[in-house]
C-alpha cells in the first residue's frame, strides 16, 4: 500500500504524511527539510545579528558623537556632528535645533 502524499505547509513540496513534523513557531505541519533548514537559518541569523550588534555597539560608543537632550521631551540621545544626524528626536520626532 502506498503512503499518502501531502503538501508541506511551508514549502509546498509533496511529502509522505508520516514525515511531517509540527513546527511550533508557525503552528503548522512541515516537512523534515524545512525543519533542518530552520535550524540552519537560525544559526545564520544568529551570526549575522551578532555581528550587526557588535558593529552597532562600537558605533554607539564612538567618541565622535556628542550627547544631546531633546528640548521638547527631554529624551537623551547622541548626534554625529559630522553628518548632523539624527536631525529629529528619535522619541518624539521634534526637530533638533542646536548641537
């Protein structure tokens, strides 16, 4: 007797029904390939995001940025005097008038 082939809810490939597994993140039954690829994608994302976080932290600690306090809401943030960015307060979007 031949096994029933059903589509994977993630990639739409037809696979034997017995090979489907529940993906708790999306709440659907997916094929084993999607489960394997999910692990690979998570590792890649972790590597990429970890590198971006490191770059962001080194840029945030850059001595070339100066501290600024919004005159409208009092939010404290840093401004790059070379590029004069951000031009608006990240919290209330009020225009930065002086450095």
